């Protein structure tokens, strides 16, 4: 199919039969639009990812996400991967990423089922003993969701179907069951809480073991970068080493702290945004 045929088949480009006009839908803008287009249509659109372990009044780390839903999903998953470990887990004799299988449901849910016309900002917050998300919602019930008896309701069916087709979400209802299934393994038998209301809340308990592993993981990542940059490396090369795709997320949450701590130095300090910029490790240098 051509690009236009693809958009039409996904119901992202439609005709208003009352006025006869044609155009992109709000779902199309939210899913695939450039940042400036989204800002012009929905100025309040934002997803906040926060780490609060030491500075609980503000945050220890943050990713202020103001982009389309496809890229928002990737940045939320990258933020979770940065601050939470991946526990060893076998499913049908194969090792799978327990963290990714569980938090893909959390990230997809807060993006797909949000009430986008409500200016309340969506947020994902990692604390010492829990991770929780909040997003505006059009409730079809109130209170805790029971995975054994709840009836799934499509809040934004076009967006949900698009996410399913690109492999970012499962069939309606199965995501909740998967979240409960994998959370019991990740959180040592504890279950998540999903609370339906004007603000939809998802709470995932974190154990002491998970918290301890986070510190080890961050330390290993820094050591990996320092060893790699003993000879100067570009932004792209460091991102490739870490398996990261989003430049702005990498710059704000990884590169900037290393530069501020003096652990990395730029090769062209008077032109920090130069396309030829590379960084070298100060480890062992005086």
C-alpha cells in the first residue's frame, strides 16, 4: 500500500460525510505527528517520567516527553530500563525479559487509554518501593480492577488497534492479565493495583532486591561508558553501545550527568553542539 492507503486503512485519514472535507484524524496526529504539529493541536499534551528515591519533593531524574505516542512508548521503556533491573526468568524453557514484558503493558495502557482532551498530564513515577502511573480517564466503573472478572472497554480503539498492529500492545483485556501474571514473578508474589476513576492509576510494587539491583545496574552502565570512551567516541557510538535510540533522552539522562560530574569531557568544548563532537573518559587522566 501507499502511505495514504496505509493511513486510510488504519482510519487515520478520513472523510467527514457531513461537510465532505477530508483530513488526518486526532489519532493520526497523536500517533505519528511531529512535535510542533502535536503542540499546535494539543498544547497540553505531555507525559512525565520521574525518578524519586532521594529527592522525593522534586526528582532525581526526569524525562519530560512531549512527542508522538510511538516515540513516547520507546522513551518510557528506556526510562524504565535505565532505573529498574531485569530479573532472570524462563518461560517455556526460554529466557524472556520479565521487566519488558511487564512494563510494556504499563506504558501502552497509559498511552492508549488516556483521555487526551483532558489537560491533566500523564506521569510515570519510580519510587523506592513502587512504580505508579496516572493518566486522565473516562471511567466505565469505579475502584479496583479484578483481572478475573473485569470487562475491557476500548477507550481509543483506533489508537489501540494501531499499537496492536505494530506489536506494542496485545488484544484488549489480555494486557491486564499479562501484567498481573508477570508482576507476581517480578515483585516476589505481589500483585499490581489498577484503579479506575477520573484519574486511572496503576501501582506496581517494587521489592528491596529490585532496589538494590538498580544501583548495581547504573554503576555497571557508567563503568561501561568510561571504558568505551578511553578513546573519543561520538554520541551515536555511545548510544549504540547502550542499545539506545532516542538522542534527547540519552543527552538529558545519561550524557549530561556524566559531563556535569566531569567523568566525560568534550573534544570540542567551545562548540558543544558540533556535529563532529566526541567525548572522552577522564578516568585515570589528570
